[in-house]
C-alpha cells in the first residue's frame, strides 16, 4: 500500500523525532535516602494509630446507621404485614363475601 506524499514526509519526520529528557544526577542518591529514612508510604498499623479516633468514630457511625436503617425497614415491613392480615380478616368476616351453602 502506498501512502500519499504528505503522509510519507510526515512518517519521515516522526522517525527522526526523538526526546532526550534531562537526567537528574542525584536521582539514585535521593531514592536510597528515602528508602533509608522510611520516607514515603506508612504501614496500616501506623496509619491506624495516627487516625484511630476518626476510624473508630466512622465505624461506630456506620454500625448505628446500619442498625437504624434495618430497624426502619423491619418496622415498615411489620406494619405492611399487619395491614395485610387485618384486610384478610375483615374480608373473611364480611357478610357480603360469605357464601351460603
């Protein structure tokens, strides 16, 4: 497949194009210094000790909201079941619906 002339010249330009980023002479030393000092990521234990109050408060709040939501859903379900049972009972004793034999 032959490309039009302008595409071939573009391909030639892209082949000749290169990027040479400037290297940092102290990069290796900086990396080893960070490793030696422990700078960077903390362990989960350290994170938990530092943020203990916030984590415990969030955990208690999540349990409280979950309990309240569960209670509200169960209460709504119970009321719905009570209404259904009452309607079934009233329907069963209604004289208009009782069949005579």
